[in-house]
C-alpha cells in the first residue's frame, strides 16, 4: 500500500507506517531542519485510498473545537471519505509516554455501516504494554557518553513558589516548565518546546546509578510535610534534562534514526512527532480494515 504524508515533521508517523508495511510516495514539511531529517531517513514511498491525520486530544473532544471538527469531517465527506475521530493513548500501544492524541481515519467510498466499531476492534487488537522508562532507557547508559551524549545544558533551579500536585511528577518544583519523569512509570507528553528549561528532568543516579530512591519523591514529600523549605538555588547535580537520544527513545524512533539541525531544532522535531509505534499500530489497523473491507460491506 502507498501513502502521501503531509505536515510530516521528522517522520515519526511515517516510520510507524513503514514498519507496518506501507510505503511513502510523497512528503510535505515546512521546517527546513525537519525536512532535511525526513529526506535522510525516508528515501522511498507509496500511496493508499484511505487517510490518517493525527492531532492533539483537544481537537477531538473539546467543545471549543467542535465547529472545526465538524467542518473537517464535512470536508472529508465532500471528498468521498467516511471519516471518524479515534482518541488513543500512546501508553496502550507500546509507547512509554502518557500522550493522548486524536486520529482522524478516513476511508474512501464503500466504508461499511459499522466502520467505527470495526476500526475500534482492530485498534484494540494492536494494543501492547509499554515498558517503564527505566527499562526503556537503561540500555543507553548515563548521559555524557558517546552512545548517549549530554545534549541539554539548561540549568535546573528550584522554584521559590513550587506548584504542588498530588503526584510528585505532576507539580512544578523547578523554574521553567520541565517536569520530572517517573522512571518507574511513564513520562508525560514530550513537548516540542524541549531543548531549554522546558526539557523534562530525570534523576541520573536513580535511573543509571545506585540510588535507591528518586530524589524528586523525597523532595515532594518534604514540601508536603513542611520539613523542606523551598529554595532558590541550583538543584543537585544528580538531576538533569533528558538527552536527545532519550527523547527519541521515548518517542520510539529507531536507534539509528538521523536528525538534522541544531539541538533546539532536533528536540522540537522529536516533541512534534507522532510516536512511531503508535503510528504503526494505527497503520496496521487501517490496513487490516482495507484488507477485510469487502467482507464488512
């Protein structure tokens, strides 16, 4: 099967589709560095009779965007596609990241009357458990090595007025918007604004070293019980920003994937991408539907 890829970014969604057996015939991307990354990694491609578009969860569920959603679905119908939005969570498709996204899946002509139910079942069949961050990243080894270069130099300083949440990994304890990652669970959504003080944080000694506890958990507990007073100095050295290699791993890019541009542009490409394994699951479900469509109609 063949596809056209639009607003392609670094090609995360395309990697997933290619891993599902689809070939790309055309791609489109406005960011120069992302386009270069794409060209290096995607020399070939083909096209199918169906389309898949991914966007943020809000477009699929919020009333604020209902008019946009309706116009989009109406336009798809005018073009001859039966289109339905599906809300998916990346953690259910092998991605160690709590990233909820809406996928608009359109089938051109002759979609069966139970298309939505059939597609939900096919997507359900693609689900697989994601590894926790520790198991995913540990093979890379600590930051600062050839295999895992230390690529973010943004300092981590304490916020004088930390924003508290029930979870140690949901609050804002440091200046900037980079939040700590739960090494024994999943990361929050990686933002396209990574590269500076919005880059997520990990405890190096707890992830790769011999520390028995995550420093952030102890700090959070101390803030709650009053045994720790918020400071405005630098955070301990064991806390650092995630590297490009780690961010790409969390987004399930292949280990040998080549990114072009400076560090900031690469972080942005990674954060903007659709997680590859999530895209692969969607592609496999769409292919399975197209293969079985004659039996559904």
